[in-house]
C-alpha cells in the first residue's frame, strides 16, 4: 500500500500534457492582454483604412457617373 502511495506522488505520467496546457494558457492570456491594450489602436487603423477605401470608391463612382452624364448630352 505504501508503495502505491509513493508511486502516486513520484509518477510523472501526463506531466508533459499539463506543461503544454499551461504554456497554451499563458499564451492565451498574453494574446488577450495585448488585444485589450492595443484594441483601440487596431480599431483606428481599420476604420481609417475603410474610410479611405470608401472615399476612393465614392470618388470613382462620382467620376464614372459624371462621365456617363457627359456622354448623354
């Protein structure tokens, strides 16, 4: 009985998986912290890119419509 108890405390089976799980958990925490810290800046980058694309698309549409209207006169 004492041998089984001793083996229980000294057995290292499954230790690697626990270590991988801890590493993955730590990486997840770091990623979440970075996203929370940089979130507003990332949103700003995407918003400015979208606004620039919309402005460019709007200008192209206005140019295309202006050319079409000029052709019908």
